[in-house]
């Protein structure tokens, strides 16, 4: 009776300490709370062994900055940006922003190109939106490059969220959970009753689930801080679109007339270039000798005629 009683007491103490550690370090993702309690105090015995706290203890220094072993922790800030810009061709701008993300070491999260009707005249034009992620240290460079290709910047919003407190809290919670898992594994290895093994196994399953969730949240915060998200709303320049009135597009007709004019001038320019570079040199090379030969022949004929004229008289 003494051994089962001792094992049950050890198991109860371990589970109680695990629950306390989880409750003390449970983070709130909306309003992160700080909990840095170890699973148990030094010298407490769980399952017949001393349960030591984590080696690194986190404390708030006088300046309000979290410190680990006296050293300040690097701030973890998630920076995001939103742009609403006017561009001549939204679909072309999407391709340019996609290429920019690759050049800066980022990637495209999503992109969408669709048609929209603008103005009282019902002008139909493409509109687009795109979201990319780039390294946070190059976010300002990406914003400037995107704005360079815009006709107008209608709105720009850059936001930052400091998640250092939540991140530190999650790391503390992860250490507590892993320490509790080790203690439960040790207890389960020493258990001899099937009922006790199943009870500890259920607690280990719950602990392992909490560990994976916490690790996932830590990874998400790290990646979000490393890669900034830039969302861009691309609005077409409606002034550049032809005005349609009752099926007739006067601006489209003007555009076609200018196109024909430019094509005509282009033809004349091409013809002049061909004449100057190709036709004229060939004409000079072949025409000058032909001219002098023809003139010489004509002069000889005229001289022969003049000599023959008196003899006939």
C-alpha cells in the first residue's frame, strides 16, 4: 500500500505543478500577459526526483526591457504596409511587383486582376490587387520602388506591432511544458500499474499538443517579423481610357488618327533613312561614272557630226 500511495502522490503533485505552470505562462494573443514561473520551485520533489527550473530566468529590468541573464532581448516587431495607387496598366504593374518581390528575396502571397466599370461613362478597365512579403529590412526600398511606377498615390499606411512580450512569454511557456513533459516521461517509466501508465499517457498527449501549438505560434511570430507584408491596390488611370458615348468613342478615334499619323511619319522617316544610307551611296557609286561616260560619248558624237557637216556641203 505504501508504494501505490507514494506513486499516486508523486503523480498528483506532478500534474498539479504542470497545470500551475501552464496557467501561469498561458499567453493571451490579443493582450499578451507575462508569466515566467518555473514548473516548480528548486528542491521540490516530483516522482522522487528534484524538479529544477529552467536555467534562463527572464525578468523585467528597470527600463522596462525584458532581459535574459542581464542582457536585453532584441525587439521583435511585425511591420506591414498597404498602398492604394493609380497606374496606367494594373496587369502590367502586377507583373512588375511580382518581379520586384523576387529580386528582394521575397515572394507573392496572392494576386488578383479583374475588370471594373468606372465613371458615369461606364469605362471598363482592369483593376488589380497583390500582396507580397519581403525582408523587413528592405520593406522601405520596396515601397519606394512600387510608388515610382504610380501615376498617383491615393493612400499609404505602414503599421508596426511589437510582439516581443508575447514572444518571450511563449518561449517561457515552451520551456515549462518541455520540463513538465520530461517529468511525466520519468514518472511513466517508473509506473507499474496499467491504470497509472494510461493516466500519465493522457497527460503527456495533452502536454505534447500544447508544445506543438506553442512552437507553431513562435515560428509564426518569427516569420512575420522577418518578412513584412505589403498589400497593394492597383487602380487604373481612367483618364487614359477612351470615352465611350452611345457606342462611339471619340477619344478612341483621336487615338487611331494619331496612331495612323505616327505610322505615316514613321514610314517617311524609314524611307529617308534608306535613301540616305543605302540608295544615295549606291546611286553615287554607279551614277557618277555613268554620267561621265555618257557625257564623253555625247561629246564625241557631236564632234563627229561637226566634222561631217562641211564635207557634205
